[in-house]
């Protein structure tokens, strides 16, 4: 069980570490020279969606690892 938790935490950390620079560069692109691409009304929505992607994606990856590591060999093989 401890190995399962270790793998889940590792998956979350790695996916967050991979997603962080991507999110950063997308935010810089939208906030920098292309900031006029978005109307003022959509800017808070884009910020909210960006944070949601950054927070939810690693959780989904960790959930997938949790589910995959919980299977016993041969379970569900039909």
C-alpha cells in the first residue's frame, strides 16, 4: 500500500512539474504581446480555466495511477 501511495504522489509531482512550464509560457503569451487577443470580459474566465487545468490535470493523472496500481494481476481479464 505504501508503494501505491508513493507512485501516486510521484505521478502528481511529475505531471505538475511538466505542466508548470507549459502553463507559464501560455500565460506569458496571453499576458504579453498577445494580451489584446482577449476581450476584458474573458480574461478572468481564461485565468480561472488556466488554474483549473493546472490543478485538475495532475489530480487526474494521479487518479489514473491509483486505479492502475490497485488492480490485481489477471483481474478483469475475460
